[in-house]
């Protein structure tokens, strides 16, 4: 049954209010290593590191918030009204991370809360029925022959590749309006769709209600992206799949300009299959008859070649087909960050090859070689999303004492701690991260790890390879538990790998502390703070990794200022996710 918009809004508001908890702010808490207290941190503690504003980092490969790459030129102003739709008033900024186009805070807050409530009412089921209906009612804007869609799937790297391609297309002399759809976000829902105009959510909700479409969170979000791209006259769209490919909501598009599969690893095995080959077939489901496809390196090529042949793709490319073999040992690959096997180098290579295929396309030439040079492409693909080996220098003030507890009058010193944020969240991604850390920082006993994971990952394997990285020394590892329902608990990680019993972790539960803004003071913030303190005293590098769900708290603790959704939105999102897990229906994962 589909609730009326008004009733659903009232229910959403009621549940959201019930999730707001008022607690006493505690001024101190205890970090434990195994069973022993190692420090007490609170308002009166001299051990608490004082984090001052971030310093710009002088490294050529630095990206994201610390990027040395010049930003691309801004896109041209968007025109009000979409293709085939009546004119609508277009208002405000087109900033990809802003509310955009007149979305005030109350509108954004209300609409996004309601969006996250959808999974409370509608079971998550793999399949395209809901999304096909939504796309039909919207006029199938992604199948407009004037729109070129690049569709990206893969176990790892798909978000980075999508961003790199979109960035290159934006550099095309400002001639192409580019849309980007990626997931999940780190700090704000606004990150998922560029440009962001959440006011269109009202239209999607109305369509679902009036047509009895029980659309889920991701289906509504995908429809929102399609509606935005249509309304904003976007003619080049880069879509990242959410889960798998064949039955993913984004796979309703019929004629992509290019389908890309970046890599294949064991992930979501209870949904996609328990072998690399089965997962490859699910991801290969985005390939379409008469359309080209591009494959990355780390995947079962023969399985996907046969899949592409069965689908009738116009041509199946590898990066070597487009760019020639990768050169090992050349002047371009001698620096640690350019080693063959570095995941960012591989992602950049896939994105560069994708632009090459688009330039050569006979069916639909999006860009001309003469107007987007190889040098411009090389610059464009240097961009990285946040938390993909994102390097920061963080000034930390600590007590200047040789040993033991600090006295009240201890002299304070400021030291700069190198911090690396990486969302490596599964075995394949963790192996890539560790390989890059070993290449860049051979002295691995100087690495201090802050690690949180999702409950559905291989906890034992991932923690074992992290222990190997730090010489089987658990004292170098800080375990954290995100407030997200998907987060693995500290106890479950310790149960999976008892060798971590002597690492650092918080003994209090995620509900024990609340910050002044009402947000949970999670173990993430506390252990990042503790790791910074120890690293500053011992000249160590801090690595925060293991899950996207720990990054918002970590970034906030590190002093990164960026848009972040409210604690209420986070709580409602958590409630919606729990419901989606309880009500998940496998759908049809056998029929092609």
C-alpha cells in the first residue's frame, strides 16, 4: 500500500522526532588497549590533541581537498526547463555540493528525511520493474538520442572512474553540460548527484504515489538524478551503478554511449553470487547490444568477453586496445604513486581509455580529438574523490613531556601529522591500499591504523592483512565502530580476529555520548583523536580506512569543513537501512 504524501510526511516526521535523543554530555571518556587504561581524554586533559586548521600539503599527487590540480573551469549556466517539458523557473546556484537552485535548508531537510523513509514502507527487491515505470513516466530522458550516457560498474574503482570521466568531459571547452551520479556519499546526500536540485524529489514522490510504484530509496534517488539531468539540459551523463549491474536501478538505460566494468572482486556474495565468475556476469549485465564496452584489468576477461558477445556489444575494448600496453619502468612510472598496480593509476588509465573510445565512436561522437587534447585529459583524470588515498597534513598540539602523565603546566608543542583517508572496504580494495602504503612508506612500523568495517565484509581476512602490514603489532591499530547500522561492532571484529585484543578501542557503546549538535560522539572521533596524539608524539603516519561509514566523523574530527547532513537525517537513514535489510527480497537473480 502506498501512503499518501501527507500521511507519509507525518509518519516520517514522527519517526524522525522519536529518533532525537537528549543525553548528558560527558566531559571525559576512557580509551582502552585490551583491558588497561592508556589515557583519559576530556576537557581538562592535557593529553587531548588540539587540532588546528589543516595545512596545504605540498605533494604533486595530492588530490581531493588537498589537491594540487587546478579546478576545472565552471560549467556553463544551466537553462531553465528540460527537454520535452514545460518551462520551469530555475533558481539559485548550480554548485554541486550546495543545496542549489533555491533549495532552502528546511526544504532539503524535509525532502531528504522523507526519501530515507521510503525503505521503511517498500521492501528492497532487485529488479527493474519500478525503475522502468518511473523512467517511462519521466519520458525516458536517458534514452534521448541527444543524450550520451557512460555507465560504470565494478567492485572497486567505479566511483573514481566516473568522477574522472565527468571531469574530463567538463574540460571540453565548456561545450558539454555534464551530469554525474555516484554513491554512496560520505557526508551529505548532495554528493550523489551533480548538479543537485533536490526540490525535484517532490515530483518523484508524486509520481510514485499517483501510479502505485513502491520505489525504494535507491530507485527514487536514481529517478531524481534522471529528472535533474533532463530539467537541466544535461547532454553527457556519467552513471555509477549502485549494486551489481544487471538488476541495478541505473540499468534501465537502453543505448549507453559506453559501458565500463572497472574490476571484479568478491562482494555482496549473498546477492550477486559467491564466485568471481557469477559476480562478473551480474556486472556484465550493463553491456548492451550495439554499444561499445570497456574492461579494466582485474577481472575475468574471458567470462566478460563471452557475456559481451552474447549481449551483442558493438566492440569490447581493453585499456591496452585504446592506449597501448602499459609501460613498466618508464620515466612516467618510477615514482611510488605511479607504480603499475596502483589503483589510482589504473582508474586514471580506464578513464583515459574511456575518453579515447568516446572520441572514436562512430555511432555518437561526444567529443572531438582536436578539442580535448591528451594533455588536457591527463590533467583531468588526476582528480580523485574524497577518501581515496586522500593525504592531509594535520597540525596537532600535544604536551611536551618526555614520558608519563603530563603536568598541568606542561609546555605545549605543535607537530604536523600526516593522515591518509581511504575507503578501502573489501579484501580487493584493502590489498590495493596496503600495496600502495608499502610502496610509499616502506617503514611500515611508523603507520598507525584507524580501522572500522561493515558487518558484511570478511573481517578476519581484512584485519589479518592489516596486522601483517604493521608487523603483527596490534598496538598500531585503533578499532572503531561507526554509528551506521551496517557497521561491524567492535566485539564482532574482535571475535573474528582475537589477535586484535590488545589494540586500541573504546569500551563505551555508540549511544553513550552526544555532541552539542545532537550528533553521536562515536568511537570514530575518539580514536582518531587518540591516534593523532600518539602519532604526533612518535612521528607516525595515521591511516583511516575500512569503510565509507567512518569517514564523515573522521573528517569532522580532522577539521575538514564541508556540508554534512544533520544528525536527524543520519538517524532516519539508519532506520530506513535497518528496515531494508529486514525486508530485503532477492528478486530474480537467475534469469538473464
